[in-house]
C-alpha cells in the first residue's frame, strides 16, 4: 500500500542549482511526486513549521536559514515512503552519509544539508497539511 511523506529541498540546494538532480534521485528511487511547489517562506512560517524545535539552541539559525531563499516543497508517495526517503537522504551530517545518498552528493554541512524528510507518519501528516491545501493533493 502506498504511503505519503513530505520533503523540502532546502535553500542551499536550490541556490546551488541542485533541484533537478535531487528530484531525479527521488524519482529514480521509485517515488511518485504527488504535489510540488517552489516558494520563499517567511521566518514566521519557518518558526511555525519547526515549532517542535523552538527550545533548541539551533532554532533561530535554522529558521533564518530556511527563510533565506526559495525552497521546493514536495509530497511524495511510495510503499514505505517515510523510511525509504530517510534512507535515500542519508545522515543529517553529510560527512557521515553513505555514498549514493542525496546528502553525500548534494549537501555541504550539517547546517546546509540539502533536504528535509518527515521522520514518522504523524509528522508527515502535519508537514503536508502545513504547506499544502487538500485541493493541491488531488
């Protein structure tokens, strides 16, 4: 059965022209793109999205970074989509990511790590709903 997950191609990857390469890796791994849009977000939108990290020391830097330029928002479908995307993305720190992963290929640091992906079904549901209206997911 198909599962949905959420992903963001982050500002560093968009800025460096890696959007197409990352989308190609995602499609090559068997994901169907159910919804996609490119947009810039405000710091307040980033704060709302990352609210679970609001008490963490990296919160201000993260929300500043995520609102620093255009991002690509994605809803992806596949069997085991959440786990498969996490594996495809690679470790948060690209220095520790396996060869062939998106972060190994396209990320430059733990802060500028190219891509975000939901870590659980409830997280994916919140993240998809935060950025996409129901009519955008038909």
